[in-house]
C-alpha cells in the first residue's frame, strides 16, 4: 500500500531476459530496499528480486507489461519511486495499491502559473470510476481531478509535484499509468454486485 506522495525518482537501467526483469538506479530512500521488498515504480507495485551494484532489479509479469507503460520505457528514463506505507506514516495523499487499472494518454500539457495543467484521456468504459474533485494516481502520484469529461480528466500540478516527480516531463502523446481511487472502486463494486 502506498500514498501517492512521491519524494524521489530513479532512472531505468534496462531490461533483462527480454522484458521479464527491469533494472533501476534508485538514489534516495528506495536505495535501501532489500530483496523481497515492494517499491512503486511509476505507480506499479513491483518486488525487488536482486541488487547489483547501484541498481535494483524487479520481475515484470505479463499483466504489468500489458496494462502499464513500463514495457515502453527506454534506458535513462525517469520514473517515480515510492516505498510502501507503514502504520506510522502520514497519509498525505490517498490510498494507492500500486495495481494499475489502465494506461492513459496525455492530451495537453500547459503552463498554468505557478504550475502546470495536464489533460489525460482514459477508456470511456471506466468513466464510472472517476468523480469531480476525486482522487486519481497518475504514474503513482496522488492527484485531484480538476475537471472531468466523458473520456478525459484534467489535473493541476503544483511546483512541489513538478520538482519531485516525472510529471513535469510529460508531453502530449505520452502514456501514463492510471490507478482509480481504491475506495471508490470497492463502493462501486459493492453497490453493483449481481443479486443486490
């Protein structure tokens, strides 16, 4: 479990065994992760399988390769990193599982002083998982939906987010990992359970 509050980034080293393993340079707190620990990488919960020199390596399942942007990352690409929430952590964002629902695509990225505003498309069949002013995780970053359309939403990026995440690097056409609000998904599923 994560909060979506990103304090540092890492860089892709590359892939091994096709794309079954991902290597990352992980300066900052994630550098202390041990084999078996979980780390959210651009919002995707991955397990450390080995440490080699300055890099951590993770397994990538077929589900992760197909539902996230990880397979398309190039060496030296910047990714957001977050260690798991602990029972004494501040919950500054929202509950994020690291289980990405689908990929979105950046439609617009515009300066809106003092930060930026980005528009992101999503598959319209998932519209029921979003609400105006609700929470969403984009590349693992906890954000608030500023505006919601039938198949896109806007978020505002404040300077602190631009300084500590890779969201400021996004350009129109870039893919992003989207995780909808976990509590909203549970409520929707419970209310729409067959037989109720």
